C-alpha cells in the first residue's frame, strides 16, 4: 500500500481546478484520497499550510507563476505533500511536526517550477486530469525538463530511510468503530465533523486535534460484520452508535448491536472500550429524552451493570454545530484516561 504522494495541481482557465501530475497516477481510485481540486478551488493567496483529511495529512504550497498566455498574466498552482496518517507510529502532533519540516522543501520546489522554461505552456493543454503518458508527451513536445526536478524534490521530501523509521503496518492499529442502522446518518456524521475540521484548520488547539484523532481513526463499520464477529472489540479503541431519533424500526437492530457489544465486553481481555451513543435528531423533530431512549432500547439497562463507560447525546449530526465536539471530547478523554 502506497503511503506517500507528491501532487501538482493547478487552476485551468477552462476546466477549473485540475490535477497535473502525481507519481502515482490513479489517486482517484484510492479510498478517501484527499480532494485536492476542491481544496484549491477555495484558495486565492500564496502560502504554505497544513490540511487534514480523514485518512491523510497534507502540507500544501500555493503559488502564482507568470505566464503570457494566462488570464491576468499568472497561473495558480499547488504542490501537495500527502501522507497516509495511519501509518505513523507517533501521535498527531508528531505528524504535524513532520509536515512542518517539509514546508521549506515545497517552497524551494515551487521556486524552481516558476523559472522552469516552457512549464507554463503545459498548463494550457486543457486536458482533464492528464495521464502520466499524456503529461510525459506534453513535456517531450514542448521540451520541459520537469521530471528531473520532480524526482529530486520527491527524494528530498520522502527519504526512504526516514519513511521506514516512522511508518508501521496499518493492521496493528486499533480504530473507532462507527455503527448504526441504515438511515441513522453515519455518512452525514463523518462529513459534518470533516467540515468542522475544515473550518478549524487555522487553529492547532485541543478541539481541532480531537477532531483530527477521531477522523483519522474512525471506521464506518457494517452492522452485519459486527454481529457476526467479522470485526470485534479487539479491533476497537471505542464504539460510536448512531440512532435515528423517534424511529422505532431502529430499536430492534440497536438492541441487537448493544447486546453483542455487552456480550463481547464482558468476555474481553483488552481493556475498556467506551461506548458513545448519539441520537441523531433530524431537523424539525423533537429529540427523545434519555429516559425515552432507555425505555425503547432495553439493552441499555445492562450497560451500567457491566460498568461500561457510556455517554448519551441527542444532536443533529447534519448541523455544523461546535456542540458536536462535546461527545468527541468525552470519547477521547475515555480512550486516553
């Protein structure tokens, strides 16, 4: 599995944000690979910044390059150093320090591209996501010595010895399992916390790091796999159950999930696994009170007897509300206490 990428993107005057080149061609087929085009779409100013995605961390340099054929006389480009965050042995702060150290190298890379003869001409081929073969052909036709520069900086950013030291097998890391009946809002929940994270990128405070830890470690799990022991608590740091507010059809499935959780927990030998229950209140609906939830989900009564760390929240996960951080703060506190 590839864990490091160096991506060149730019703003095409006809196509909009476009990926120009990456050593790994099929990034579109990599699960949850960062949408760098969308990121570039909202950026106008030059500079270097960090940005976190669910499974990846990035450091990006945005710069303008003079061009006689560009609208306004300049082309907008971005160089992105992308790493699969789950491969790092150390915590998120160490990943951020690692990426911070790459900033000067990316900026030197940008400086060399700015003065590379004929490079601006390649940005006006107006080809959506050119393949490596097509991009190579453009360089040959216009006599652009791009690859020697790209390969030099790729090796500077990703020394092979360094990657071997800081990476490890993803399979040995425990995750946060996200469970819930169909229609409970699991995908929406993930998108909402990703959006909250997006608007917190300028800060490196505790709530922002909490979001980073949660997002990097959540696995949206299949209910069937959990009930049939294809994925279990030995793989989990914590469990998040989503419940659709006032949907009685969900209660039987949720009862089965919690019953399985309690059964696995009582026989476990792997330490505590906190349980976070979020009652997803859709717009215009009155949230159920906790006693109503306990009345309809009978298995909750057994959780207290097993001394399982559990917390209940009633929130609209579609709403980009900072209150959504509260259950995540509790979860992280339980994981690391």
